[in-house]
């Protein structure tokens, strides 16, 4: 049985015109199914496609004009 961290809720927050913030014990995998190491409890995943450190956000969305679109 896992510890309390394994049972903690996972929250994904879409930042307006920015990354997806992932909080909690989510497992991140690449396109080939390999786990991507997380070094922080909260990580920011790139949505704009311009990052130099995929899958992580490096702030490029601020300069490349990325817009996330309308919210519901």
C-alpha cells in the first residue's frame, strides 16, 4: 500500500495563455510511454510548443504570442 502522497488528489490547472500546472502524484510519460522524471511537486507542462525543455514550460509562451483561446 502506498503512502499518503500516492493517494493525494491530482489537479491540473490550465493557466490562461500559459502552461498546464500539474499538482499531485501524476505520472508524466513521453510519446513512447517512458516516464519523465519529476523533480518538483508542482510542474508546468508546455502548451505552446515553443519550449526548449520539453515537456516542461520555459516561459516561451510569453514571447511567441501563444493564446489558449476562450474559456468555458
